[in-house]
């Protein structure tokens, strides 16, 4: 799969602490193997149709549109669903 970041997600990624940026790189590599990715959780409510994967206290929200995985948001768990 091809992993794409929306412009908003790209800005959020650039603002991450250095340790989280390294972890994000690992997450992106994992998402390339979709659907063989562990730790993903389907979201409900306003985010129905999206998935999330944890990155410590940070969350990566993405949407799968074959043949791509589109990362929508990368934010701290306290703000990601706003």
C-alpha cells in the first residue's frame, strides 16, 4: 500500500517531538503492509470509517482507500478527536 499524508497531517508530523517522529516513521512502514497491521482500531461516531493506531500518547488517524492509506491526523490523544 501507498501511505499518503494530508497537508494537515504533514504539518502535524513536522511539529512532533523528535522521538515521536522516529516512531511515526515506523508506523508509516507498518501501514504499508495493510491489512496485516496489528494495533489498529476502527473508530465510531464522527470518525466512522477511519482507523486509529496508537503511538504512545499520540494517535494517528487514517482512512484506507485502496490502494492507499491516507493519514488524516497526528495529534496527542487529548486533542486528536476534536
